[in-house]
């Protein structure tokens, strides 16, 4: 009898291995919004002495170069100093003087600038003063340099700033070729003095106090010091280690300033491992060092890896050098330590256009005491093609034989599919395993973002500006192409205004930008000049165009002409509308008729008037200015400054935001290195203000930027409070929250919490965002960090399109085939799909088209199988049932 009802049963079984993978924790603290051009501690540039002041624009944006003297504090507008500035280059020291004069005529003051040549804050016999005279029509007449004769010959005379002038006298004249030029109406003046006449090097931290006099009317302003502060700590490093060892990283610390400086040194391990900082040459343990201007010193940072540290662990060591005399001046170096017998470092990041291939260089290290052969493979969480080649990229590499602690460089090629959606993030995992020793292994990660071949961001920006002023917009240009390219830059104003494209320093005009491949980026500045006399409300759209070969990217900047704007620097260079309690907010009224009298009224969020200025005369360029120090204990929220006519009519009103003087000073993520690990989040809330912060709250979200737009939004996923992976817009919308956080004045509070990694969708890069809010719900500060983690457990789902196949009655010697059996695997780890046959397979001649598959990439993978029987003639008749078993094994 022929066999009847022969039945093939397909079954799904699951079996697991426990993979381990490294993780990297990185910190970037994001503080309050700032202007497009933040202060760089001292702007140095060349000024053309021609009576046109556009080349001072960048100088006015830095607080180190400028001082504001309150309008109306002199008995005469002709001597009333308002904005003073200074800068220099290798040949000249440059001065800028602005006063509140309303017209020309014979009312020409004399300016005296006291020059503290050694920058010690006292005028001595070795110092000088320069006297600038104007003609009767307020044009520049002459500049004369004098020796200074102190009243106190022993100690020198203090520089009292806006409280007066130094007590000494002017002595003998010093020969100097001094040039100067003024604006029509005599409101602005620019000058230059040769450093050779001053007798000091060009980078000397000279102090300057400005004064003016006309008859009995005088005015004086604060002191500007050409003190340049800066520090560098280089380079960043990556290394491998074993448990219970100490790794040493050597960095070069350099004082980039022009004054002696003490730098405080600190180091923070993401794993909280013990760290010691020493002087490399002597081994002396230090917490601070003092360096002369331009001097360098090598420091060694010793990181101890604890015993029993699991293989695959990665630590991020952040080394910081902080200037002891200048707030906000610091630099960091980052050292990444990977633990394990096989090391694949460092993790790489890049971007590439669809249809193109990006090349990464990774170092493979045999971190054992024996010669080993290491098998290498590459897999992608999005299924993008990846290939491992030698260092030159010439030939394919599947394994390396390395001596003990020997390293070799490989090139990893990742091809972005031509149909990839812009913003898609792909993580390519490079796995290394010692042949014959499956437990000796390691992994590295290369993260690729699909981007346009040429891009610029942001694609749109906007800002207010006054007539006769400039406004700057910062954009980032990125080359996501396999080759270095020169990008042509151009900009056009819809109103025909003058536009400059500048390098990232905001000073150097450029028309091209050369960027390396694979996502290299650089900032450019678009500076727009609003012509004098432009009516308030005028709107200009300036388009920045970037071109490389067939690729073009654009950005649009909208400038709205305003008759009132707020600033954070007394040079009135870049509009700013976000401040903290205790800040000085500067306001400028523009487009006014010369001589018009106005007032500035400052109101808190409740509408209460905090300050009203005296009547101020608009100068001959139509500008009036004022400043308000926001009291340290005033309410936070949206404040308002209003420009009023002398009769109280509102000319213009603008809002600005004042927040607490507090911030999230640090936020780190540790853990997530291996299966079944957890993430530990530590956040430091710091209150530098005079208002204690009680009953505040914080909310964190761990999320994956699926569209690579940098914003948590539609299409992204996040870790929910219960540890599940959720879609943006569903569930709670956050990962963790803490209420009742109290931070006293001048204090800091550390809050730590943990999160499971069980349901992270795949290995790779994640974001952590934090929002700190007051009891009223108003935001105090925000912060963000980026880190790399692996799923806490292998997650696998196996589905078959059919669970049973009935071939019915069959005839021996005849081949029967059931095609198109679907096998669907969803996994968050690389896996092997193994096919085995069980039961009376030989009696049925059972076979399948799909064999075993190894090192399949994580994600959703679909396979098609064909099940076939060819019953041998010698099979006994009967009903048979055999199994095709598909087993998914997490690697």
C-alpha cells in the first residue's frame, strides 16, 4: 500500500544564547538659549579706519570687548559716553567710542583713554594715555599719546571706571602715528594706535578707561581689559584594557590666554571607577596647575578598572580643565576604555547620502596573552549592506591572526540603500570572535545616518534688527558624500541689503568651504546689514545657497526691522531674549528722530513696573539705549520693556524671558553594556541664584531618534515608565519623573534613578532628555545626553505562515513540493536561524530549500522556504508525520 495521509508538521522552537556588547556614555549639557555668536572671551580683528563701522559688528557681540555706560549720566549729551569697545591685531590697538550726541556743530568733546599697559588695574609711570580731539564739525582731528604721571608715585593710581578718572596727570608726549575717523554727526569714532608706539607686544592684556570732557561737562566709563582667556586639553583617546588593571591616558594642557592662569583639573568616569590625575613627567598627583601664557604641560590620567568587570563594558572618562579666574572657560578630553579579550574601537559616527557607501576605520585588538585568530563579521539593524576590508579598503577580511595585544586596522564599508529615507539611523555591529573560543569576543558599532548629499541646518531662522544695525545667523553645512568637496557659498537678500558670509569666527569673509567626506560639517555665519532709515516692520528674507557639483542646499533667514530690541551684551551686537535673574538686559530704541526724548519702562511678569528710565535723547543716528539689572529675587517669566515718548505714548514694546539662575550642570548615563544590565542616570541640579528652589520636579525621557532630526517627536520611540518600548504620542510620554526636588541657594542636588534595558529595540545610540520645572510648571532648565546601549535581553519572535502541511495521498518516486512557506523573524540581536529535520524524515524523503543561516542582522527578517517530499520505493505504506524545526539562536 502506498502511504496515505503523510503529514509534515512545521514547528517553531526558541533557544537563546546570551550576547554581550559594549556601551558608551557621553555628556553634553545644554543651557539657556544664546545668540548666534556667543562670546569667545576676546575678539581680535583688523579694523579699517574709514568711518564705516560694519567691521566692528563681531566686536560688539562679545562682552570682553565692550562696556556700556548708562545714557544720560552726563550733564551734557555731547560728552555722554554710551558704548565703548576695543580690539587689536598684530599691528594696532583699536578704539571705538560712541556718545549720545544729537547733532553736529561746535560741540566737540575731547576723549582721553587711560592705557594700563601691564594690565594690573593701576596707572603707573610706565603707563600712558591717549587724547583724541575732534574738529568743530565733530570729525576726527588728532590723537596724541602721553606718558602718565601718577599722583601716587609709589603704588600708582586706581582706575575708578565710571566713578571718575585716574588722579594723575599727563606727562611728556610720546611720538605715535595715530589714525582716526568719525561718523557724520560725531556720534561714533574709531581710532588705531601702533603697538610699537606703546612699547609692548601686541597680545598684552592692556586695560583701558575712557573719559570725555567739554568745558565743565565730563563723563567716564568702565574699564576694558584686553585679557584673553583660553585653554585646550588634547587629544581625545580610546584604549582597551582588562579587569583589575590601570589604564593611563596622557593629555596636553595648554594655556591659550595672554595672562598667567591656574586651571582646576577633574576627571569623571561614567562607571565611577577610581581616577587619579598626575603630572606625566613626575607622577605627582595634582588637582590644579598654573601655566604662563602659551605654556603647555602633559598630564597623565590613571583609570583603574575594577576586578570582575564584565567583558564588553565600556567607560567614558571625561577629563576637564577649568580656568580658575574666568567663568565659563574650560575644555575637556574624552577617553573611552573598552574591556574584553577582543576589542573593536572606537565606535564611529557618520552620515551618507542614499545610494552611496561610507567607510569607517576601526581598530581590532587581541587583548589576550596568546596569538589568536579572530573571525570578523558585520551586521546591520536596518539590513544595510556592510563589508569588512583591510586598512587600505582593497581586499575583504573575514579574520585576523594577531599576536598578544597586537592591533590591526580594518575598513568597514556601509552602503546606504538608494531608497533609504533621509534621517534613518543605521547601526552596523562589527563582531569579533576568537576561533575555537566562542566566549572570547567583542563588538564595535558604526552608526550611519542617511542624509542629503549636501545639507544646511537650520533651514530657517529669524531675528529682529534695527535700522542701521546688523544681525547674524549661524548655520551648519554638512557634506554627506564619500569624497572631500569644496562647497560654493552665496547669499541674497530679498530687499537687496548687504549680506556677508563669514567663517565660524564671525570675522573672516568666505565664499567657499572645504569639507571632508562622510558627514564632515562646519559652521558659517550669515551677517545681514539693515540700511539706516529702513522703516520698522520691514521684512527681509535672505537665502543662503550652498552648492557642490549637482547638489544644492539652502537656508532662509528672516529679518524683521524693529524699533526696539533686547541684548545680552553692552555692545548691542546680537539681539537676545532669554536671560536669568541677576542678568543685565540692554535695550535699544531705533529708527527715532534725532533729538527725540524717550523713556524705557521695564515690567515684570505681573505687569508691575520695576524701573523707568529718565528721559533720554535719541542721538543723531536715531538710537536711544538703556539697561536694567534684573534683581536676583524678582519673579521669573515673561518680562516686558516698553519704549515711550516724552508724553507717555507707547512707541514699541517687546517681551523677554527671565528664568532662575539655575541649570542642570551634569547628567550621565552608565550601564547598558550587556544583557540583563540596567541604565543608571545621575543628574545634578544646581542653583546659583538667590532664590531657593523648593518643590521642583524633573522629567526624563529615554528615546531613539528614528528620523535623526534631533527632536523627540512623531516617528520616534521611547522607553515607558513600565520598561516597555512605546511610540511617541502614546502612553505617558516620559521614562521617569521625580517630584519634590529642593535646591537651596548656592547649592546642588544629585538625583539618580535606574531604567531597565530589557525592551530596547536594538543595540545602538539613544538619547536622554531632561526637563527641570518649578512648582508653577515653568521650565527652569533642560539638558540632554547621548549614549550607546544594548538590549537588556535578546528579544526574538518567530512566526510561520503555516503550522502544518498535509500532502494527502502520495505515490512513491514522485516529488511533491509545497512552496512559499513564510518564515518571519523579529529580533533585537544578531541571530542564527537553524533548520533541522526530525521524525521519519528519511522515510518521506523530506527536505527543504532553506538551509541554516548564520549571523543574520537584527530587525524584521522575512524568509521563504519550500518543503519537498520524495518518498523512497522501499518505504512501508502508512501515515507518516515528520517535523521541520526552525530554531532562532541569539548570538
